[in-house]
C-alpha cells in the first residue's frame, strides 16, 4: 500500500512557487537591468563627447560617394545540406556580382560558381556541417581570385572566415592557407559583417578606460553610439562611419573571451586587419567593416553602392546574396538527379 501526502496549496501554487515572490524577483531583475542600461547610457554619452570633440582616436566620418568611374564587386556564397539515409548531399554556390559605374550609369552582370559533394554520415552531423561550410567558403575564395579587374571587392561576412583554427584538421589548415594567400595579395577586399557579436568596439573602449562595458553587447553599444553621435552632429541622412580599430591593438592587450577563437585564427593568417562600423542613414542597420588597411577612400565605394534599410548594406551584396541562395527545391532537384544517375549506372554497365 502506498500512502500519499498532499501539502496545502495557496491559490493553486506550491509552497516553493509563490506568485508574489516570482513577481518581486521579476521586478528586481527589471530594476537591475534598468540600472545597468542607465549606467551604460551614461558611459556612452561620455564616449560620444570624446569622439565629437576629437578627444578619441575613433572618428565619426561623413562619407561621400565615389565620383570617379570604377568597378565594384560583391562576392557571396551559400550552401544547402540534404541528409538522405546514410549520406548527405551538399550543394554550394558562390557568386560574384560586378558593379560597373561610369558615364552611362551602372551595369551589374553576375558570375556564378557551383559545386556538389556527397558525403557519408558516418562521422556525424558536425563533420558534414563543417565540410559544407568549407565547400562554400572554398568556392568564395576561388571566385575572389578572379576579381583583379575590380577596384574594390565587397564580401559578405568577415575577411577571416570561419573564425576558428584547428591544428589537427588538415582540411581546415589547407583552406586557411589558400584563403590567406588570396587575401594577402589584395588590399581591395572589404568585409561587410551584417551580424556582429564579437566585441571589437567594446574591447577598444575597455582598453581606453571604460571597464564598465565588460558585460555589454556589441550590437547594442554600436547602435546606441551611432544614435548619440548622429544627434550631436545633427546628421540623420548621410552615410556615417565609426572607426578605425586595429586588430593588432586588440589582440596585443587583454580582450574578452568571445574573441579567443578569432584571435587564434588571426595570428595564423599573419596579416593586419582593421575594423569600423558603417551606417547608410539613421534608419539603416549598422554593419561592421573589415579591411586590410584603414583607407577612408575605400568607404566612398560603400556609400556609392549602399541602399537605405537593407541588411546587406550595398545593393551589390543584396543581389549576390539573392543569386547565391540555394533553395530547398534546387537541392531536391539535385538529389533526384543523383538518385536517377545511380539507378541507371547498373544498366549502362550491362550495356
């Protein structure tokens, strides 16, 4: 016989789950977050003051369009992984969109590279996923080498991608060597990082004495600082840039753990990189800009091809993103071709 003992309940809540206590805890958490936000806001006001009055080595630049005729390229890639039984079909595509700016306006012809790979699932999803990324990035790197006729090359994402390095991974080491060789021979590459979590600006400000920002999010700090600086400069419609930040200065000092993996890869690449932040106008997203040399003239190319409100920043990157996208329907069509080919092979051998 089993005896059950049921304790007294208060308003359908157990003794350890009191609604009043929970509400009080939520209220306290909200107050703490509000206090943190007010402190960060106060610190950013000081940072904005320093930048506005020229007391910081960070500049908040107004960017004009590039006036001379030029060719700008955008490179982007995508992948689709289709898992079927004991194998995975990987489809990767890389696209170069060439923007030709001249007296007769602008033309935008695309160049496309594709590849497919069949891989056993024996080593697990992580291995297949990593190989899919490497296949896509390898195509991107190959197409980057065909941009010698371009004055500037926009790539989607950071210049160092992926931001990891493993001495025991031969495929990754080989990729790093190829990408390093491709990147180091051209300083015309500009990385446009749409979703940035790595805290370059925060680490820069911490090293400048603003240690209170240690727990802040990079995107929040950047957006907030742009808002404050646009207010100070009374400029809400023009392209603006905040920078530059030397990667050497970050990785030669104390930096937050979120940069550890990228720091390891950066040292392996043995190149110099600089970052800043670009916003087309006050209602547009902010993107991180990665370059091999801090040349303000390059920013004019971004302004020339930028378009308000789009996450990809430039219309060339938007087109490259759209064209490179591998859809589910395309992946399934490739799979059907593969299945049909496997079925016909025995018949062809008999013939």
